[in-house]
C-alpha cells in the first residue's frame, strides 16, 4: 500500500508542476497585459513567483519523478498479495 501512495504522490507532484503555472497564467495574464499595478499585491507576487519557479524547474524535476513513479508502480504490481 505504501508503494501505491508514493506513486500517486509522484504523479500528483508532476501534474501540479505543469498545471499550476498554466492556471496562474490563465488567471493573471489578462490583468498583466493591462499593466502592472504599483505596487503588486503580496498574494499576486507570491502566486507569480510560484508559477515562475514551477516553470523553471518542472522539466528538471519531471524526469526523475516520472521514473520514481513508474518504479513505485511496478513495485506495487510486483508485490505479493495477501489472501484472506
């Protein structure tokens, strides 16, 4: 059961790394095209910096996480089942 949880966590992290920036840019891009407010509210700055972080690091983290997720999935499928 622990392998399944680890595999699901890996795939959730991967989808979050790719999905979060897309969602943030879809929400804030129309307002950013009108010009940046002075000063940018703190919550908008944190969300935009999170999107930039995910955008920069998603490819570097995606490859090992996909491999790790696949290994955990294979380990779960190969584990002996308890009969009861």
